[in-house]
C-alpha cells in the first residue's frame, strides 16, 4: 500500500525511516502521557503498525504486532515485578521482519524485549536529578518551574529507554541480523517462531493468576467453548462476558443489600 | 465563595486538568508518584497560601518525600479529596491529607488495577491482538476509545473526590469493590476465548502403523480440540507458582523449549 506511494518519488533512506519511527514514538509517549493514545492496551500493536507503515509493509506490522500484543497481555509492571518490554520489542521485531525476514524479526523482537529489562534499574535512576531540581525550585519559590520540571521528567527515560536502543539496534543490527541468518540453521529460526506462537499462553497464564481463576473456572470454560465448539471470536465472547458480568454484578449487589438489611435487623432486635 | 470552595474556578480547572495527566508515565522513571502529586497540588497551594510561601514549601516537601503509590485512574478520586482537604485551609490540613493518602492508596490501587490495568487491558489487548492477526485495524481503534473512556473517568473521579469529600471516597471504594469482582468474569471469558483462538501450537509428530502414517495432531484433535494450547497454558500457570520463578525466566524456558522441540522435529 505505502510502497506504491514511495515508488513514484524518491525512496526514503533507512536513516530517515528510523528517524520517523522515533518521531512517532516521541509523539506516542507524549500523547500517552495525557491518555490520548493507546498505552497499556494496544500500545504494543500501535508501535508495530506505525513501524510497519513507515517501512512500507503494514500487513507484516499487523501480523507481528498482534502476536506481540497477545504476548504482552498479562504483563503489568505493577509493584516491583520486572516484565519483558514488548513496546520496544515490537518496534525492533517488525523492523527486522521487514528488512531481513519474518523469522529473524519475531526472534529479535522477543530477545530485545527480554534484554531490555536489564536497563530498567538504570532508567529508574534518571528521575533522581529531577527530584533535586524540584526541591531547589520549591526552596526558591519558583512555582511554575516546579510544574514544568515534573512535566519534563519523562523525556530522559524516553531517550535512554526507547530512542537510543531503537536507533542503535535498527541501524547497526541489520548486517549482524543478515550474517546470523546465513549461518544459523533452519531449526533455530523455526524454534523461535514456535516459541513465538507459544508465548501468548504465558501472558494468559499470568492474567489467570490475577483473575483468581480457580474460584471462577466456569467462565473460562464458557469462553473456551464459545471458540472451540461454536467459532465465536473475541467480539462475540466480550459480549457474552459482559452479559455474564452484569448478571453477576446484579446478583452481588442484591446479596449485599440483603446482608445490609439483615445487619440492621440484628441491631433492631437487641 | 465559588462552587469550588476556597479555590477560584480558574485554578480548580487547572488543577483538575493537571491531575488528568497520566501518572503511570512516571513508572518508566521509577514509580514515583510524589512528584506528580506536587505538580497537581502546586497551582492550588500557590493560590491558597499566596501570603505564606514558606508554608507552601513545607507542605510540598512533605508530599515530595513521603511514599505514595497507587493506580493513576482510581487514584484521581484520592487526589481530588486531598486537594479538597488542602483547600479547606485547616491548620492541620496536610496531616489529614497525608493520612488520607496512606489509608486509601492501597484499596484504590487494588480497585484501579483490576478495572483499568488488568481487566481493561485483558479485554482490549485480546481484542486488538486477535483482530490484528485477522488483518484488521479495528481493534486498535477500540483501544483508542478505551483510552478516552479512561480519560473521562479521570475527570469524573477527580471532580467526585473534590466535591464529595473524604467520606464519600471511602464509601465509593467499598462499592467499587463489587465492580472489581465482576469485571474478572468478563476477563475470564475473554481469556478462555483467546487461548484456543490465538495460541497456535500444533505438532508435526506422526505415528507410523506399518505402511500408513497418521499425524499425531489429528489424534489429539479427535480427543479434544485445542488440547495443546490448553495444556501449555495450564503448565505455565502452574510454573508461575514455582518458588523463585519470574516472568523473564519463563520466557527463556519457553524459548529454549521451542528450540529443542524444533530440533527434534516435534513442532
């Protein structure tokens, strides 16, 4: 689709494309800060789709982005837990899927997402200077400056956590990725795509833990049976789920009301 | 006095918009919610205590240095209430506000995470991912709508917290608990649906009966559809409970298993 628009004019150089990818990321991080653009849900897919569109292959972006989005489903950086960074992985994955080939792209995405966690601790310390600047601005009664310091706090984390890794891996990684492709046997790249199709199950397993599945297994079975035996997709299942949730909500509300009445009755009897 | 108490309408609107900026963006920079709190409080305190800048510094230093961590959307209820307490200009307002923060940040984080982070993410991620694999961008659009809903909730929550005050927030936290238990139902149905539709695990293994070759996958399908994705999810579910196991370790284990199975020609 996009490929045709470039064909007539000049093909953009790879450096310009990488710069465009980073510009989109900057915009996404900024808009995401004001909840105006998909972050926790859909953010990984958005990265893959925009990267795919810039490189002129939207279908690959969609396909890989969908896979990474599903891998990311149960991964919440809540509390102290460290989880793979598929926001970064999906950009790099789609980049190599389009510029080299699809198998190496899938593999690179997963590897980069996991390796990116090593930067976590380092990125966390980036906000420390901002805290002391804020204290200084407070002490000197510069109220406007206090607000601005906080608003700009995300920028170093963006540069170190997203911009530099993407720029370095995408501009230097291509010869390496091509070299790897030449000597790595077929079973290795196939093994990565097997792992890639299995990894969404890890995300689901984590979600199941947080949704307390052992007490509510019946709803999981309903969702499974809807697809496996009736071919109902996600939208249909969401509607079924919403109806069931509403039923449960009404029931729980009634139960609570009954309990409350019983409580008052008990006080009245004494 | 305006309908916003001791704050002028202009300042109140500024504080409210400030509170809508997502504090989760901060988690990239080390999970520090105190800094956004200072930013949100700043215009309000600057107006309320314009004659006593040293008191502002004292109050803000406290917000900046005391621990604060909650979920950003539901947390706006709490921030609204905290600003309202400061706007009362009671001598011990900061004590009340900080006590409120400590007692409600836990419950609101639980509720907010299950509705906005886990529940919402499960439903909309699954939808976006599944639709993308089918070649459609519609799922991404649904995610965008969900973002705007979250934003509207932030606005609504902050106003509720500010205008209805502390008692209301406590009761509401209790009621939202109901929503938490029921949103899990929706999440479970969606995940139950996503396991067979998106985990594409099949085996190439074949059984030989003398001359004829029977693919093992056909036998599995005749026993139970999507048996392998179910078994894999169950195995990973159990593996997560193993002591010392982390998500990252499990990713490596899945990668290694994929390579081994590929080498043996099983998958």
